[in-house]
C-alpha cells in the first residue's frame, strides 16, 4: 500500500519546493489530487484512502527513447517515479 511516511514526505516536499511554488504563483504546494498505489487491492489497507491502482512491473528490459517523447507537444506530460 501507500508508504506510511507519505505525509512526512509531502510536508518535506512543501518545504523544499516552497520558493519554486511562490515563483510559479501558486503560493504553496497543493494537496495531492491522486495517489497511485502499486499494492494489490486485496492487500490494501482500508485506512489508506482512495487510490488509483497500477500494475507493478519489476523490470521490462532496455528500450529506445521513442521519437514522440523528444519533441514538444501541446499536452503536458507527467513523470511518475517510485524512487531514484
């Protein structure tokens, strides 16, 4: 399920990114709008709250960067990372 330290991480992110938020005109880091949870539904804690499930893939091999990802697009892209 979601990391039990997530509220601490969100608080720290607000501190670290505070100046950038002000510069962007939003004042402070907004509350998370979505939790992405790689935990199987049968193992999810009821206390975890609503989450969007995702399938965990431990390794999918090396790959080439697709051409479409190198150019600018009218749509925004989101990068999700579960670590370094």
